[in-house]
């Protein structure tokens, strides 16, 4: 089922499936936000925004408005 | 003269690039600006074996050659311009062993420009801790380069780096990636059209909005079929390019790097769950801020008193020891107090930069950006605006320069426009002297009235900034792409050397930058106050003596009367009289008026100006203060500095835009006179109205 990154809850993990939206800045891809990479939500600020993510070992914060364009699939912890 | 090797240090932010720079050059470095823009240009000289020297440029940190900020533009502009005198003979790409994969993206881009490239893998001391091991021979072979494994913390690997730089001619200039595999058709066509040009360079010129050599751009525009691709198509190609680069990197690292996850430790996530927490995060931030302010005021008062006294003594000494004359007077009453007025700020500025640089070096500042983004966005600002707003308490100039990494132009512009409302250190001396004159010394709940007033002034400065940001956000119709990506780097213990160099540099920049203006103003003021037109000034002595002939004044009193008569008819006195009608409704006399006018060069001139105008020999605060307390309002009677005029003056200084250097920096950063002009008119107009209301209500 298609889902987007903004719906990720704290402690959940997901894998990125698609980042082809024009609203995703290139810089984010360059920092490792690419299909197939795993994402974990570290912390959210009040109102769920911005989101503090761990993408394959890169720790970064993005706003919710960007996160909704990143498509993901939630996965369970091994 | 032996030939210098031009070296460019390039790397992602937070890779310790500056530490490598400091290790190579030591104190042998200088900071300037790139022509026309205020991006800092750091360069230094490194001595290599056999008398060879390397000229090293520390380029701004960037994640990729696809620039998204002014700082990053500088990097590609240099790397694409072979004619630039700083064009590197060799590029040194600095990477962080913990984030090798991401750092290599930039590396593969640089390689595509066919510049000889050395790869530095920094922070090697953390490899064991992180369970990382590297197959350096394999990496060198696949990445077609030489690698220096460096730890600036343990001072390892720098010698190898130096010898690699010395022998840079042996480095390969082959690519890692074949661009044309991304879109065969498109890139083959490009290649055929420009057989003499580097493919990746063409691609960068097409996709970037930076100012390359005009020739390049025109050449490509002339052959129009390459622009036919829509923006979206180009972006799709860039995405493909990025994925392609990562495929290559992943492939290389699969064999070249092993990470033993079991022995890897990462306390960052545990830390950050608390430090960026909804409640604890804000509480910790608040406590840190409080501590900083407390420390700045407490710690700097001792050296400031010392500097104040030293200059008073020096001025006195000059007056008594040197031969009498105009030159001695200029020195003792103009230059020395002027210099003192600059140097007295050094302790505070240095402490503030010390704290800010520790917060940045440790990685904490990124957490604050994360915490504040949502709140700041309500007011049209970005989380990244918090850094300029905090540095604004030292000085608006470096603060405005710190806005450069805000990606959205609108958010950045608003931050630039509101930062001067933040109470900067130049307002402090004005606040302190007026508060001590007009606010009683009592206490409420254990807090002094005077301290509370000072806190209140900081608060209204901050509120003015936030509220005007909110209004600007509504009024300004600027459509700009807003995106927000902030890296949360690992926490690091700041390197003392790095912090020390930053503090030294910034303080130096303040002293020489602002200092020149303050010094010039005090000299000009002294001249204007010491000379005047016509008989009224030149015959002051005879006129005064005649006037007070039958009043039996002591020699001392008579001397005072002559001096004040002279002042009133000096150039400065005449100017003051001319502007008096405008400021009288605010409760000021012409002397305060002069002080305000000269404050437009720099606020801190206020106290010094009054010192000069009240013809006080020494500039000890007590003396000026007593003088000010003794001034009588010529129209209303009673002390000139009373509660009403004092509050009015404080509010005026809180809101008015009185700093030419800030205006100049705003002009540079926004590339237009419109914004500084608006700041000057709106802020000062608002200050006038508020001060007027305050005085008329309170008097």
C-alpha cells in the first residue's frame, strides 16, 4: 500500500519507494533520500513538524510539506 | 619566486574541513570576502617539503555541485572558471569517515571536472568507535585517487596529505562516472555540439542558475535545442544522475568499507530524543540562553572596567605630558576616547562569539533550528533564522551574513529586515547610562528595577523583530521556493583551536570594521566641536568675560562658561540648534540631538559624543553621568534626563535604525538600496513616534 513519509510515527521504520515528485528538493536526494533506503523517525517537533529522520545513517530534519511527497512502505522491525 | 601550488579544500558541511584547513595553515591565514558578495573567503599558506608553498582556499561547505545557496555558488564558480587566479591545481575533498557514502557524492562530481583530486577521510579516530574498517588500496583504485586518512584531533595523516599535495601531478584525472549513460541521446547530442568542452561542465552550466563566464552561457544558449528540455525534465535527469552516482558509490563501498554494526555505538539518537524533545528540548535551550547572557554580562564587566579606566588615564596622561596644542587636544579628546569606545566592546563581542562558535561546533545549533522552525514559520521566518537572531545580540552585521544558508529567499529577506531590531551590543552602553540616570535603584521580588528595565528592553527588541516579521510576511508578495533540509550532525567536542581562531577572527573583523567608523566619527566630531564660524566663536573669551564681568566668578567657573559658549557657537552647536525643533517634542535638547545624529554612524558613539560635547576632560562614566544628571531642560526646567525623557530616549534607541554599517551590509546581501532604505525610514519613523508618545504621556 502506498503511504507517505508524513504518516510515519515515532519508532516506526519504513523503506522509501518513490521520490520523483517535483516538490522534493534535489538536495534531499543528494543527502541520501533515495528509493530503497530505510528511514526511521527519531523525533518530531510540536504539531508533527518538522520531522527529524534517520535515513540510512544520515540524520536530518525536513518539514512535513516535503515529507508528504516522499512515498514509502512501512516495515516491521526485524 | 618558486611556484605556488593552488589548493582548494572542498567538502560537505560538518566534515571537519575547517580543522584540516587550520592544521595545514596554522595561523598563517586570512579571511576576506569574495568580490561583490559577503561570502567569507578563507585562504592560507602551507609550507611543503623542499621549499614549495601551497596556497590553500577553504571553500564554503557544500553537499553537491548543484548549488542551492550563495555560499555554494562560490564553489562551482571557482571550479568552472579556469581563468580565475585561484583555480586549483589540485582539489582536496574532505570527507567524514562516518558519512563516507554521502560525502563521496561530491567527490564523484569534482572528479568529473577533470581536476586532480585528493580524498581526505577525516575523523579517522572515530573508526574503532563506529566499527568501521576501510580497504584503502581498493578505494584508491576504484576512486582513481590517493587517499589521506586524517585525524585532526590526534594530528595524524597531515604529513601524508602534504606530500600528496606536493606530488599532485601524479594524480589521475579520469572520471568515476560516465554521464552519458543517464540519457544517451541527450548527452551524445551535447557532446557533438561542443566537442571541445567538458561534458559535466556543460551539464552544470545548463542546470545551474549561477553566474558563469558569460561566454559559456551564451555559447550554449546559441544552440537552442539543448534548452528545449523543460525544467521538470532537467530535474528528472538530475535525479537520475544522483541515483547513478550513488549506485557507483554503493558498489565501491560494498567491498571497500566494512561496518561492524555490533561494535558501532550511536548515542546521538538517545541524546536527541531528549535534546529535541517537545518539552525538555525547549527547557534546555532556555537554560543555555540564560546562562550565556548571564555569563556575558558577568564575565565581561571586569575587563570592560579595566579598559575604561586605562583609556581615561591614557587620555589624561596625553593631555598633561605632551606639548600643548591642537594636535595634543585631537589625540586626547578625539582619538583616544574614540579608540576606547571601540576596544571596550572587545570582551563582550569575544564572549558572545565564543559561545556561538561552541554551539555551532558542537552540533547543538542544528537542534535549535529543528526546535524553532515551526514557531518561527508562523512569523514568516525559518528555523534557521534563529541563528541570526541570536547572533544579532552581538552585532547585526555578522548576524545578517549568517542568513545566507536560509534556502527560501522570502524567509531570508524577512530575517535580514528584522534582525536590526534585536538589541545589539552597541545599544548596551546607551541603555546602561540612561537606565542608571532615570530608573531608581529599588528592588521588587529580589530583582532590581534597573536590571528589569534592561531585560524589558531586550524583550521589546525581540518582540519588534517577531511582529514586524509577521507583518512583512503578510505584506511582501514574493513567491519563492521554500524548502528546508537540515543535517543533524553528530555531537562533537569543539576543538579549542577552531573556536579560538573563530573568536579571534570575528573580534578582529569587528574592531577593524566598526572601529574605523567610530574612530573617524570621533575625530570629525572633535573638529566640529572645537571650531566654529564668525566672531561669536572666535571671540568667545572676550564675550563671556564681558557678560559675567560683575559676577565675580572663579577662574574655574569662568573657564567652564567660556567653553560652553564656544560649544554653542561651534559648527556642531549650530547644527544642533538647527535640528532642535524636531526633537524637542521628544524631550531632548540640542546636545542629545547631536548625539543622536552622530549615532547614525554607530550607536555606541552616543556616550562618547555626549562626553565630547559636555567637554568632560576624562571619560570616566561617573563624570559623564554627573554631568548628564546636572543638565537642566531649558524650556520645562528640571533635570533634562528625567523619567519621561529617559524612557523616550531608551525607546528611540530600541527601535531606530542607526547603524550605517548594517545598512551597507543589507544593501550588499539584498543587492538593492530599496531594503536598507525601507529599514531606515520605517524603523526610525516608528522609533520617533513611540518616543514622542512616551514623552508626551509621561511628562
